[in-house]
C-alpha cells in the first residue's frame, strides 16, 4: 500500500480536494437520508445503525470507502442545529465561513505550546485575544501579549491601570475552572460562592481543584438574590470569597443583577467571576450590550463563541481584567526551575531561547498541545465585522421575542416569561410534568424535534434555545403544532417512557 | 447584509464548496510564499506580518476577503510538519483523510455532553474507544460503554475480570490529569511518584488537583531507575502511591522498563499510570508492539493519536483498565443529586430521561461541550486498517534508524544513541552547548529548519523527532548540511543570541 497523502505540504491541497468532495457529498446524502432534525428510532436504533456502518473499528486491512460511509452515517445520525426544529440546547449551527477556516487549522496543525510549532498562529492568537479582552474589559489597558512584544524593564514605573488579556479555552467549563484556579492561587483559602442557578461546572471545579464545597446562594426567581449574597459574604470570618455570577443561565437564559453583585463584591473585598458563556455574545449587539452592564467589573469572565458567535466547537475564551493574575498559571514551572532541578519543559521554553526572543507560550493554557481555535474566530470577526455579528445576535434574540409572543397568544400553551436572551420556556396548558418529559422524549424518539427541558418554579418546562439566525416564525409555529400532535395523539396523561411508534 | 450561510442544513454543502476552494487556494499560495519549512525573520518579523494581514481584529464592517487573506497569512507564517526539515517536536503532519473527516465534525458540530446533541457521534465514540481500549488492555473485557447497552442487573454476579474503557481527551496533559484525579479519588492521600524524565504535565497535575508535590525518582540514563523506585516505594509508611512511567520520553523517545515497574507496583500495592502519549502508537506495529510489553499492566494509560497516529490536534485517549474507576468522574454529580439539591446538570442528564434509555454522557469527560474528535480517528483506523497504520509507524521508526546511522557515520557529528522510537539526538563534534542552542535558533530565525533541543548527560543536543512518513534519507542529509553551514558560516563559538542575517 502506498503511503497515504498528507494534508499539508506541496501535495496537500491536491490530495485534499477529492476527499473534501467526498465529505460534501456524504454530508448532503446523509442529511437527505435523515430527513429531519435528528434520526428517528431513539438511542438503541441509532447506535445499531452506527455499529452496522462502522463494522470492525480496527480491521486488519484498510477500506478506501470508509470516509464516505462514516461521514454519511454520522450525518444521518446527527441532531442538526441548522434545522429550525433542533432548538434545545446551547448547540449552535456554525457559520460556513468559520467552518471553512477551521479546516485550515486542521491542515496546518500548528500547536500552540511553542513558537516553533506555531509562529503565525501564536501571533494571531495574541492579537485577537487582545481585541476580545478589550471588549470585555474596555477600561483595562490591553496587555501587550503579542509574543514578540518586549518585556517591561525592571525599573519601569508601577502600572496604574490593570492590563486585560484573554486565554482561549475548550469552553465555559474550562474557563470556570481557570477562574476558580486563579482565585485559589491568588487568595489561599478562598471560599467559592455560587448562585444555585450556576452552571454545574463551578461546583465541579471546586471538587477538581481540591477546594471545599461552594456556598450556594438562592436564586428564587432564576437569578442570584443580592440580599442572600450579602448575607453569605458577611459570614465569611475574614476569608476571601470568589463570587460567581451568571450572564445567561443554562435553564432560562437569565442574567444575574451584575451591577448589584459587583457592588457587593467590592464592598466585601470579594473576587468576582462572571460566567457569560452564553450571554457574552451580547457584547457584539449595540441594541443589547447594556444587558451586560457590570460585566467589566468582574476579575474574570467566561465567554463562548461556540454559542452566540456561531463557531464550531471549541471557541471558549477566558478574559482576565488584570493579566498579572495569570502568573499563577506559570507558577509550577517557575517553582521547578528555581528549585534547581531540570526545568521540566525545557524542550518547549528553555530560558536562553526565551531571552533570545522566542516567546514562552506555556503560561497561556492548562493544556500543552493546543489547536489554533483562534483562526476560525479571527476569520469570523473579520468577515462579518461587529455589525454583521451584532445583527446575528439581534436576529436570534428578536426571534425569541416573536416566539414568546406566539406562545403567549396560543390558548394551548403557557409562557414562562419574556426571554432575556434567546431562551424561551413554555408548557402545554394544564399538562403534568410527566407529560412534558414524555412529549419531549417522543419527539426525540420519532426524529421530529429536539427541544430541551428545565425545572423552574416547581414545574417542568419545555426549553427552546433559539440560535439559528435562519429560523423563521413559521418554523416555530410548526414546532408548536408538533408538540400538540405528540401530546394529543399518543400520550395518555402521565406516560413516562418512550412510546414506541 | 444578508444573513451569512450555515455549514450544515440543506444549503450547507453548496455554501461550503466555494469557501473550501478559497481555503485550498490560500493554503497553496501561502506555502509558496513561505518557501520553506517555516517563515523567515524570527518572532518579531512573523508577528509584524500577521499584524499587517489582520488589521483591526474586530472592524465595524465585514470584509469578504478575510478568509483568503487570513488563511494565506497563517500558512505563510506556519511551521509545516509536512516539510521534512520541520522535525523538532511531537508535531505531526496530519493525514489528508483524517483532516477531511475532521471537516465533517466542524460542519455537523455535535457536542458530546448529551445524547440529543450527538446521537450518532456518541455511539461512534463508544464503539471506537471500546476497540482502542482493547488494544491497550487486551486481557480486560471491554466495557459495554455503547450508550444503548443495558445496565447490568442489580443481582448480576460479581465481575471476575475488570472491564476496560477509554475516554477521548485533548491530549497527554489532560490524560495525565485524569490519571492523577482517579488515583486521588480512589485512594485518598495518594502520593504521586514520577521519574525525573516524566512529562511536565504530571507535576503540574498534582499542583492543579491540590496534591502534594510528587516524589521524583532519578532517571540517570533517561529512563526511570527501578532500584530507585523500589527505594521510594519502600518509604511511604503505608500511603498508597501512584507511580507514573513513560513510554516515549519527550527528550529522547525512551521507554521506561515497564515490566520491572509493573512488578514493583504490584509488590508494593501501588497504582500504575503509563504516559504513552508518544509511544502508544507502537501498538499498531507488529514489528514494534513488543517494545510496549507491560503496558497492559497499567491501571491507566495516556495515548495521543495526534502523535504516532497522524491526526490533526486533538486526538488524545485515556485508557482505563477497570472502568469502575471512572465512577469518580461522576461523583460530584451524584453527590449533588443525593444531597437533595437540584441536580445541577438536569438539562443534560435528567434521571427520568436516563431511565427511559437516553444515555448520560457527562461522566466521560471533565469538559461539558465537547467536539467529536473520534470521527477523524474512526475514519483513519478504517481507511488504513491496522496494516496501513502499522506501516506508517514502521516507516518513521525505520527512517530514524537510517538517520542515526547517517549521523554516526558522519565525522562532523556525534550520535547520542540508537533511537528507540523515532527521536534522534545528535550534536556537532566538539561544539559547545551555546553553539548548539545558537545554531538551532539561527535555523529557526532564517526559516531553514525546525529542530529541537534536549539536555541529556550534561550536554545540549539537537533533537529531531521523525514523524513524516514521506521524508527520505536524502532530506536528512540536507538537514545535516544546513546545520554544518549555519555552524561554520555565521556562528563564532559561544554565540548566544540570534545572529541577524
């Protein structure tokens, strides 16, 4: 067997072209075979079809048809967020231009753990994260984190304004971990305080990092209660707190009262992290940016451009108001160096190389090998501009308003509340929680719609997260119709399992 | 401005086609503009060119030319691992077929945190990781981790053989973190013991997870010394140890004496993790699999298919001999559920949905949103088969042997040792360490070659990691010539910085 071609090098584009044609063909045919927003038949049937398409996962001899067959099978078995009836989660249909750019990242395969694996990619990451850091913390002077920028002289005057920066992460979960880690390192003995509306990754981060369980503050209306936070902060007996607030809760897309929380953190000397994984994209909209007032007062912010940013996963960002906080990430390296032992990552960041101007990139992530997710982000920001990106944000938020009005006017449905971002919660009038859960599962099982669920105010609701800028109100009318049919035709009140078709 | 097209949905393939043409064109033209394995001019010049190409990272209005311009600039500024003279790191040129498959992952954008975002992708991941787990731990019965598989009955007989499984990770660093985390959770008070040849991510994981600093065991010849390990294990006063061994060290590509280490771990009741991020790919080669004898005795194993597996980043795997160890990953969720509070991730894994057959995927990663890196891996395993993948492994290992012989026969160079995998260390005869470092930087600065460095036996060596199956011995003869020219023409003995051209 001849050695198979590589993606880059002089023969790369020529070798890729027919393979990309194969992928596009399989994507089209697979979507046609699926014929809806997700595959029909439920988990067992989908797994069985995938097993048949795959066969022996590691056969003795190769099969040149595998690319088409597996891409076709994956497409036929996918829940496609570009289908207007796939609207459950923060599961974004990516823009074609971002996806095309991401191909170049795979082809060139730079790894952002050393300059000599990623000369241009490391420079691009520094420039784009600097610009995005400025969006989050406009009053902080952006850090000069371009790899080639000279280090400040030892006798430089003390800074008066903190310098902001941003790291690229795999998503809100990693960003939230970093927020807790930086707090642990800068404030030993720190106590994490979360709203009970916080993302599950925050208590998980405390567990991961060996910290005590977080204090939980009630969020009776879905957003963190400032009076309860004040009470919790008053009882810390001198310990420093890391307070986390949410801008875009997972269940209802709500935004905590950020200015009040920031005031409380300031008066109690607490550190503030805002998980804006979902809501952060509102920064791009002139009409909606004010919803995030107070965001810039957080020490750290999580923001996912694979949510309101239309990137393929992953495109997480972690913005830090004062870049000197990041010294904590380099700490274990420095400690090893100064302990007189062999510098443990000498192959990536030898001191004489750093002194000679080759930047040390290891302090910018908890990962070592790291894909340049910044390329698709950069291409998207430049191709759309702030205006184009803001228009997409407004489009899905406006659509959510329209859908909420549609639900509210419909006698068969009850609306939870007007949406803050693009999440709409509703339920069939008078239905039991079991019916809500069963209808959702039936629509999933039959391959008709992907809608989510959320427990709020003691009841279970359907959750739709509208992230598809091409969806139209008519699509959502159709969604309501599907729910009515599923509810009336097949489901006696209280049905719990999947009703077989 | 019209709403820009999405990557998937009925219009996806048609929208993508011209954009992919743009990317392929920019990749070709960018490589031509670079004209070598990496861009010339050093970090400041590369960053300046990237800054010019980018302009304002977030302009008010969009620019439809951005895709071509940025992909061109990134390509022109990349270190291309498909160039035979780019041979420093574990930085792999990806296969065209794997890269094409990865495009489909970006297009469909499934996220592996819930079944209804990834019906087929979660099934594919279960099947392929099961097969790969069996490669690492062939004696363990593979776990039935297919999402649709029924859970064992409560009155099922106790298992006699542990069931293996594997998780997909972002790379060796995350896999090593998971190894330390599982040890922390299954053996409270565990003491990490690493060779001083271990990857820097292991002491970093101990720090991250709030554990004491690892005990370090000497590796005087580049591999962990079993006598020293025995001594360390004998002095733990009853604490359980997690011993980490390395199969493919970063500096020299050496493999620790795995059977001896496994014997010691067994006799001392210690847990064993093997970091085979580099060497794990030897499993695919019939001629070289025996180098990994003892691997299957480890409780956990890290293996990166973006190294000896020719995948675009990321394609990390974490194999676990006994899948019940993974219960630790689900722990914080269970704890929250049983504490009577709101289950924190109810939107992804509600109990009634799980009971109704919709699998809970959250216990398979520390991340939440997660890209299906398994697709490119599956397509590669099927397209090449074990024979084809093994041939690639043998190709680069044989090339390393040839290169070592070439160096050994050359009067101007000293060979460190015959390579174990595909890493060759050498240095100019009689040169100082400063010269070695300066020659490497000069080749980088001038855009002529990417070679690495490693400090071993008290001296600095050039490090080449051969991972390009298309490289030929003639390419490596050219590399030696380049080094001779750089050394003789420009560098007085002891030059430390980059010599400007």
